[in-house]
C-alpha cells in the first residue's frame, strides 16, 4: 500500500553537487522523505564536455544527463519548471508555470551566468556560453546570419572556458566548411588568470600555432553594430561573439531572501548551509563560502556533492553538520581540439595526447555515474535496464515476463470484457427499460427534458506520473475528450479522487496540487468544477465526471454511421502507452516523456469545433483500446470497412524505438483481440512499429474524424493552424467486405 512521505527534500537545479545527491539517493534514500528535483530542462549538461563536443570529439547527446531517467531510477520526483523564488521562512518554492511547492529542507544549485552580457546584448552574433544545453543550437543560428565562408569570431574571456572554446571553435567551423579568423580577448594582462606561468606559456604557444590572435588588457564596454568597443577606445569587428566571461549570479538569487555575498551569490558557511541558519543549502557556483575564496570551477562543485548529501541527511535527522574542506589544488585539463590537452597539477604542466585521453576517461566516467543501466542501481526497487517490467506497474515486455498492470489508459479493463458485459446487461433488459440505458457512446445523451445540460461522461485512471499537478491536468483533458469527440460543449465537472494514506498536511498538499492542475484545464475549456468525491486507498487515482450540453445545433457526433469513401483523419501522434511502459522499465528518455506529456495536454477542444464547422458526423477519441480498437468499434456500428496506411501513422518521438525494442503496455495483448477483424496486405507489415502502435493504449489521445473527401484538405489546414500540426489522413472508409474483415492494413 502506498503511503505519502511525511517530509520533503527539494533540490532546486541540477548542478554537479545536486546530481551526486540524486545518485546516492538511488542507493540509500532517507526513509519517509520525498526527494523532488526542480529543473527548467529535462536534461542537464556536463560543462566539462562542452568544448570537446564543439570540436566533434563527442556527440551532442553524450554531454547530456537525462534527469527524468536519473530521477526515476532514484525514486525521486522531477518537476520540469523554472524556479522563480524561494521563501525560506514559509518553506515554499515558487515556480514560473504552476503553484508553489513546499519543502522541509532545500538545496539550491542553479549555477551561474556569464557576467556582463547586457553590455553586448545588441550584437547580432552574440552567443553566450550559457545555458549550455542550447549553446550549439544558438551558435548555428548565429552562423546562419553570416554570409560567406569566412567567419570573424571573437571569444571574450580568457579563462579556462574561453581558452578551450577558442581552441575548439576552429575545428567546428572547419567541419562546417568555413574558415575563421579567431581572436581571444581578455581584460586581464594575460590569459588563464590564476594558472601557473608554465601552463600559460603552453597555452599561448598553442594558440599562436593555430593562428588564434590573443588580445589581453581589452575590456569590452559596448557594441556598435558588429563592432566590440573597448574601454581603451579601440574596437574589433566580429561576426560571432562567444561570451565566456566570469560568473555572475542568476536572477533567481535576487528573489531569495537569504544572506548573499558582495557579488550576489548565496552566502553559506563551510557546511554549505545558509548563514541564516535555516534549512537551506547551496553548492557550486550558486554559493559563496564565507571567507573561503574558492575559485568557481566545476571540480569544487563535484567535491562538494558528498558533503551536501551528508548534510542534507543530517539536517533531516537533526544531527550536527560536517564541514566541507576544499582541496588545495586540482587537476586541470583543457582540451585543445586536436586530440590533445593541456594539463596542470601542482607544479606540473604539459600538453600531450595522453592528457586528452585522461580527460576523456574522466569525463566519460563521470557521465556513466548518472546513466541508469551503466552501473547505477536504485536502492528502492528500480530494476536493471534489461528487464522490461517495473514495480511502478507501467510496462509489459514481450520476453515472457508476467505483465504488471499499466496505469493511465493502459490500466483500463479489457475491451473484450467490457463489450461482453454490456451485451449481457442489454439482453437482460426488458421492454420497460429506459431508452437511454447503456448507450454505446462514451458520452451519453440524457433523456428528453433533462435540461440544458444533457450529456454526461466519466473517466478516471491510476496516476502514471509522480507529479500531481501534471496528473490533474492530464486527467481533466482526458475526461473532457469524450464530450469533445461528440461535438458537445462541456459545462461542469465533478472530481473523483483516491488518495494514498498519509498525514493530513501531506494529503492536503497532494489533493490541492492535483485539483489545481485539473482546474487549470477545466477553466481553459470554460468548465466549472462544481464538486466531487474523495476516498483513501492504496494509491493515487483521479478522474472527472463531466456534464455538457448539445445546444440548438445539429445532433451530437457519433461513433457510428460511417459512410463509404470518407477520409479518416487522426489528430495526434500515437505512442503514449509504450513510452510510459519503457520509462517504467528504466528505458526511454526524458525528452520522449516530455513529448508524450505535451501530446496528452494538447486537448481536442479546437478539433471538436472544427469538426462541427465542417459537418462531421462520425468521430471518436483514441484512448485505451488503441487506434485499431476504437476504429473497429466505429466500423462495427456502421456498414462499411476501412483501409489504413501504416506509412501515414504518426508516432511520438521515441515510440518506434520503444516498440522495436519489445516494450508494450500491459493492455496491448487485450487490445489485439480485434486482430481477427483485420487483414494486412503483406505479412511482414505486422512486424513494424507502426502496426504495433495500432494497439497501443493512448492516454488523452487525439480524435479520429471521418470527413467527406471534398473538405479533407480544408479540415487539415484548419487543424494545422489551430495547434495540431501532426494531424494527417491515415486512410479511408471502403465498402463492407463479405468475409467480415473490417480493417485492411496497407503499407
């Protein structure tokens, strides 16, 4: 039985120290504490690999850490949003796009930003080194504004980051078919301020050999067109400006009412706790240790990780905190973009290929720590990557394992069971039974005279996300979909919620977050939440009963009454079921999950309005029984068959990969009970990802519309303009076959 934890530990940001906390949480979580990670991105970047990635030594994805996979393996909750404030007194964290969340203990690790970008913000070729996750995309965009093959590039900032970027920009531009005049600028008398003289001389010699100009003692103060203006009165023309200047605090820190250093960073003592003695910690570039004078280098943040993790645990237990003691020196390795690196450790400096090999080994080893399946194993139940089922109950593999029941629409009862029960109940009904009894539609029309609200539907599911706010949003959009599929305007709703056991404050917060998410989507659809019902149970489930009205227009759209030679338009991509199944087994990626969530939240309100405008009379929403099941249900209520082309089936990012690897939702086998009504044009089509996707249960899926051929193109244009760019014609209706086959699958 699920029970809510009594306390919350929240990490704001996914810096190096925070990553260590998450990794160790997988091995040794604190009992009765929930770990939540707040990040504006679903992926984190490892700064040590950015120059090597620019030079082509790494693939771009190799420098990314999948936060969703990491948190899922650790049993932590990930909230993808931007933190905009932290109230230490009230113990709340404000977020940009959703309600605030509470904490008992928090740690802030949001890094830093290059200083002084406001001085050059008007330069058309400005590319700040941060945020690193979008660096190469922004660099490519800036290069796209420059005509010709020769690029004049200025790298501003002669510290370690600027020197590495100057070295690595050269091979990057060469691989792009461009030549470059690169100039490295620094306000100090020499580059690599703080490094030993021998290291500086090695770097200067290598820069000179590459033809990279070095201008020291040049402080940029302003921009005029593409010119960089210096305080000395000089200027430099540059097409591209890589801004790699020293650290400045991110805007978030100014909104946190805690002591700060003169430079604006959070002031902490040697335990990494705020000097205000509140349960808030900070590490890495976000923090400044009072009186320590530590350089802002990633290696210090990495070394702070174990101390941060230990002190967070100690704070939760009420034990004395331990002190962080920074190392006196560290190994510094700077890639020169040619398969070699400059190294410095204590009095030793050098430039060699083996130093690059050492750096690569360190970088790859660091990344492997944070990739589930490469040695990381959860201490709270996450299974190895090669297993296709998970204790979270989301997945089903085709490798013979007993399936765990899926959640979301993958947790629905079999369509075969439901159909058989409805048939038996209808047979039991006598002639006195009301005509509205057990309608075949998902949203039922009430009896005549019921009033202006005359259509009702209900839908609920077990939560498949550990974020209650998102769960409430998806549940509301999903419940509204049955009415939208009928062309009905929803008017009011009632919530149905099962809450896990826990303390009253924890249950209250969970229910509030859940309903706030649902209310957001209901209000966007002009629907009023009028009440509901809650019970305690084994685990979180949520749903809504939705009431709507048909109005004075044409009769509601139905799932039957298809006509021959109509076009079948699908509005959303398929694959939510298999993506959730793969994630539960520790596979898939955070971006795939985010795409699936965005698809679930897209809703069908505008599609419903467009369908009514074009006189569509037959439609259904594609949910738990999969595209094949819902289409065959429509065909079974009509006197026609259908032809669907697999090449036209749109799949969500990652869906094909997950299906090809053998992942399936646990409802997939039951959804295939309709296969005896299906014929394929070639047997090998049944092995394709698109064919398997026909049976994948969708949570809050799109609509399947039957439209007349004459309006097909106009319907698609309207759908694309209304925010459904993936809407596509997947097939057509055809005359009924004599052999009882309803659905023909073509290539």
